[in-house]
C-alpha cells in the first residue's frame, strides 16, 4: 500500500504543481478571465487519465490468461521506462519548470482559447497517463485486493492538498530535495514492478526460465504474513523469484539509483589558486615598460 501511496503522491504532486503554477501566473498577471479554459484542459486531462486506467483494468479481464500476462508484463516494462525518464527529467528541470510553463502559457494566450485549453491539457495529461499506467502496473504486481488502489488514491488526495497549500503559500519545502528522495524511492518501487513484469512475460511464455528459481524463502517470509505483505506492498518483494527476475531487478536498480543520486558523477574541479599579478617590467631607464 505504501508503494502505491508513494506513486500517487509523487506523480500527483507534479500535476498539482503544474496546475498551481498555471493558475497563480494568470491570477498574478490579472488575467483571471483565462482561468476557465485552463480548468477545462485540466478536467479533460483528468477524465482521459481515469478512462485510460478503466480501459486497462476492465479491458484486460476479457483476455485469456496468457494474453493478460503478456499485456501486464509488457505494460509494466513500458511503465518503468516512462517513470524512469520522468524522475530524471523532473530532477533536471524542476528549477526551470515555472519559467518554462510561463512561456508556454503566454504563447497559448496569444494564440487563443483553444491553445490555452490544449496547453493545460497536455501539461497535466502527460502526468495523468503516466500515473494511470504505473499505478495499474503496480496494482497488477500485488494481490492485496483494493489496498493498492486505496493507497494510490490517498497519495493523489495528499498531492492535491499539498498543491493547494503551495498555492496559498502556507507550505514551503525544498522541492529539489523532495523530488530527489521521492524519486529515489520510486526507482526502488519501479525495480519491483519491472521484476514482476518479467515474471508475467515468463508466465505468458514470451521469456524462458519460469521454473528456474534463484531462491525460495517462503517458509521464512510467508507471502500471507504481515511482514511479507508489507514487503510486497512497499518493494514488490517476492520470496521465490526466478533467476531472470533477480538479475533484471539488480541490473535496473543498482545503476539507475547510482546515476540518479549522482554516485557516478565526477567531483567538481577545484577552483584555480589565485596568483599575484606580475610586477611591471622596467627598462634600463627605470621606467615601466
């Protein structure tokens, strides 16, 4: 549940911040009459994201078992790729996000109402579609009933409240640090989703090695125990992974987390030591050359 709460919080807060920046800019520049098109675009993006999630959830139930596993595994891999790109992109552009959105909003206002609706729709819709896909993939990787969806919904609700508090100026935190640490935790969650996606593809027969287990500690950490459920909900932990699952999990998690946290970055070069200016050269007459 915590893993899905983190997904909802992290993804939802990005969308909330985008909306806050758009609304605050229009209000501060005295263009409140442009707010309805922005809200129209935001509403359309939310509706599209919910419809996309519903299609994934209910459409997949009409498929055969092998097709469900193939679809779930493929979309899990795609979702991990999108989320990985997103956390790196947000870490790199968070400081310039406000200026970028302001520029796009000015251009949209100059082009007309439809452009304004489209700008808000695209700004929020991208986050919404990524959120729907990743939450669906994370839910498929668990068997806790409604608990993952409840966790994701609580995370989204928390992000809306935080976004409103940001807008009102009642809450100020270091967003760079927030997105860095939540991004790092999201990479850990994504590693579990990726491993489970590989398992789905193995069950669908797309990838071999389904019966080649790396280890089995189900007797030590039963899947139905409270701590087994906790590990499953937070990290998508599986006590009996296949060799390929374990290899993919490690191959993704270790380098991705190291690069994201800058552990492979080179040290900044030391500033040059200031040197005293050279004394002016004098000629034989004693005057400065």
